[in-house]
C-alpha cells in the first residue's frame, strides 16, 4: 500500500484525505482522540460524511477522467473483527481516500467495498438490506454502527473501559489513555487526586505485572 509521494506539495482538495491515509499507515502513535475524532463537536458519522462528500458531484462534467478499473490491491482486506473501533475506522478512512482518487460517484463505491471484505465481514454485509448495500451513505453508517460502536460511548466510559491491546507497546497504551483522559476532562496533568487515579488506572490495565509490582507500592495519593 503506497503513501502519497514524499516531497509532493499538498495544496489540493484532498489534503485531509491524504492525512487520513497517513494515519491509517501509522496507526495510533499520536493522541487517539485527536486522530479519530477531529473536532470534538463532530461525531464519527459526521466525519465520514464529510470525508466522503465531493463538491465535484454537483457537476457531472468534472468526471471526464473517470477511472472505471479500480485496483483493490491498494486497499487491505477488512478482517471484520469487532471491538477494534480504532482499526476499523482507520480502514474505512483509507478506503475512502482510495475511492476519492477514482473520482467515481459515491454509490459506485459500494461494489469495491464489498469486494474488500474478509470472510467474517462478508457475513455481516450479506445480512444488510439491498438498499443499504447499494447506497454509500447507508452502507458507511451501517459499518460504523457495527464495527465502530466504541465511539458511541461517553468520554468517561471510554476512559474507564480502556485496556491495553494485544501486542500494543506499553508506551502507546499510555499515550492512548492520556488522550482518553483529556477528552473526558480528567485533569491528571495538574497532579493531586486526578493524577493518582490516572496512574492507578494505567497500572491496573497495562497488563504488565512487573511495572505494577514496581510502582503500585508507591504512595499514589502523594503524587504532585
């Protein structure tokens, strides 16, 4: 899967989608809430609608260079594992980025979408109504409802339910947890009780007994 070429200036209409492509390649190395949410007042569904929308669709004459043969090699197969909302959303962003490059109308994205699904995801797809399978706005919303339901949680629920993922570096988990805390307005950076609770939340859910045994005996209530 290729990233936009290095050194190529970005000043076009698709800059935000190039950023989404980069995020899909790099994963969750930055503040999770910033990568996934964007504007705090914007829901995930709003974000996907915005990414999908193309003002050129108002004028069909701008589709003179329509690419009818779309290479699925650029889109990784979606495995269809649930409860991995971050990965699912990044996959959808990557798919949208590639489809925008084809300059095909949105509803024409539905067939390539179905061909990019793995076995488990195909089972989910086949259960959708025909109308949903043929309209991108409905199909993308159905995908978000099923595979990205984590983002419907409140900020505090998301923070307190956070667990370190399998094979996730412990530093990445800490960065992710810090992002959740800031979104939930938990002011751990000011020290005091919030900081102590935040450290405890990290220790209890980092999955590293060695670190827990080393740090837990400390007086967390005295964190300044």
